[in-house]
C-alpha cells in the first residue's frame, strides 16, 4: 500500500517539476531571449519560414522537457531531489540562448561551455550515484509530506533557473541593438526608435545605430538628443568591425567616406563634406557632430554655410535650440523667432535658478528638458 502511495506521490512531484520547467523555459525563450534567437534564426535559416517566437519556444521547451523525463528513467532522481533531473536541460537551455556578438566576430568562447558541461556532467553523475546508492536507501522508509517535497524541489528550481539566467546572454544593449535592427528591417521605424528610449544608457553601437536610422529618415537634427549621448561625436560612427546587426558599410556608404586609422569622427565628416554632391544626411551628420562636441560657434558658422537659404524657423528642432543657446551665451540678439521654444527656454533658465548644486540642478532639469540640446550642452556630462 505504501509503495503505491509513494509511486503516486512521485508522479505528482514529477508532473509538477515538468510543468514548472516547461513554463519557465517557454517564457524564457519566447519573451526574455526571443530577440537573440530570432537573430540566430536569421543567420542560419534559409529564409523560407518566418520566425515565430512562440513556435520556437514550444519546440525547444518540448524537446528539453522530454529529454529530462527520459533521462530521469536512468538517473532515478525522486522525492525532494526530482528537480535535479532537469539540470542537463537547464544547461542546454542556457547554451542555446547564449548568443552574443561573437555571432559576427566569430570569436565564440566554446571553452567556457566545455568546462561548464564537463563539470556539470561529473557533478550530475556523482550526485546521481550517491543519491541512488546511499541516500535513497536510507530515506525510502521515512515519510515526508507532499508539501515539503514540493517546496524543496521549488528551491532547487530557483537555483537552476538562476544558473540559466547567469550563463545565458543577458546583455541588454546587445538585445536592444538586435531589436532595433529587426524592427527597422521590417519597415517599422517608429518601433525601432522606441526601443530603450527611456533608458539613460546606451552602447556605442546602439548610439550609432539610432543616428543612422534618424539620418536615413531625415530626423537627425530633430530627435538626436531624445536619446542618451555618451560618446560625443564619436558615437555617430560605428566601429569598422561589425559587432552587431548594424553593418558599418551601410553608414560609410551613406556618408561616402571610410574612416582612416585613428581618424576622428569630425575629421571624417568634414572630409565627407568635400564631395561634389553633399546629401542632407551628410550635412546633418556633420552638424550633429559639432553639437555633440559642444562646438557651438563652429556650428553657427556651419549652419549658415550648409543651409544658406533656409529660414531659421524651418531648421530642425535641435538646431534651433543650439542657435537659441548661442545667442544667450554670447549675449547677442536672439536669432530664433519660435515663440513656443522661446517660452520653454525661459522656463529652462528659470528652473536653473532654483538649485545651487550643479548635479542636483542637472538631474532636476533632466526630468523636463533631458530631451533638449540645452540640457545636453550644459549638463550632459553629469
């Protein structure tokens, strides 16, 4: 009778563990790591089938869950140790989702995974032997409540799931780069530009990626400072070696120049202006570089040279903000006749007077004016 109860209880415990692992695996693949798996799919698939995150998650989850159930027939983990039978599947899940920049550079660290799997295999085999030959023999006649068994398995799963999160790739900037590229490739510019828009940090590649999209859409002078700018003018130009979905040659083709060894962004863009037929994108790149390096005097001269026939009120928003700030700093007559913007600038200057401490003042102004060139120029270094 006791044997039947034990078998029934073990089936319940195994069902609980399988369902818990399956739910975690499905959500982990379909939601948390979907972007990276889509990238991998595009690199290796023939393109005949469209990527579907939920289908991929269902396939991976089913395979890993069935593998764990099959493996447990031979390892025999049971009772409060049942969750341990899912360790190999958890490691495989981490391995499958450990997709990083090496997909482009070809420098994947296989040694890490060889060591992880070797150590895990040894620990798994040793632990299985000890449990089956020693521990299970001692506890098989000891009664234990179902609740206690479930809770102990739950604690083991917390460790396993934490291990999956630790070993898989969780680099948010890389995921954002991939997601931006995915939306833009599908023609959804608005969604591409909304990725990570609320974050105050961004990688160099993500910054260059956003600048490229904004320039292609003619929005560089309108929206550049709505995103964190942590690299000055250098943030406009990607690295020559591709480390993300952004292909550097796409940027260099648009600019019409390729950077030389150690060449600075502003020098590169100034060289791009020497072409016979200079596009608006190149002009905006150069003007944005001047703004990013806070070269306002040079910017004013460059605007007059590059847009001689354009009314100031017709210039992009950030250009008008820079001209307004220049007039204020130089004590000159205000060049911009945008009443709404002038009112906002007066509010900006009034709020500056409310706090004496530079860092407090900068963080306070960021809440309302963090998307303006005024804030970037005066407080962007905090």
